[in-house]
C-alpha cells in the first residue's frame, strides 16, 4: 500500500506591531566629536531627507533615549517606515565634515527586548 502524500503548509506571520524599536549608536572616525540630542535628531531627519526627500523627512522617528557619552540611542519608528530609516542610516557617511557611520545594534517590535543583549551577558 503506498504512503499518503505529505502536504506542507506555509505559514507567514505578519507582525501586527504598530512600531519598531532600534538601538543604534553613532560611530565617528575621529574621536571626541560631541553631539547633543537635538543634533542627533536633526541628523536622523537629514539622513532620511537625503535619501527619500521631503516625504522621507516627514517619517515620524522618536528618540526615546539618548546617551551623549556613547552617542547611542533607542529610536521608535512606525513599522511601515523601518526599512526607510534603516537604509537612510546605513548610507549616511558624514556629519559636519566628519566621517561617521550609524551602527544598528538591535531591532525589535518590542521595546522590552532592547533592555538586554545576550551578546553582552556575563554568566557567573
């Protein structure tokens, strides 16, 4: 007796989350460059504007936390605009004539997921 044919079902999960959260830091080639939260936000907007024009600059990006010492931040962006923001940050290359790059550390639809990083976990 032949075996019954195996059937496979493809299940695609679409995240219903309204926002995504990104943990990023700004890395300058030359050390000692100081950026405050207002300048950081303006840098985000100008990166979006450079790549996507005025429509990109209108993307609502919120800086939830910002650390001036490490130039790191947690950003909130609508899920529909996450790819635009990420690509804009990736292609940014300078700020006020200084070479720099954004490093995306973590991305999640859940803010709580950014509170810890398993790569930095120290076990006793």
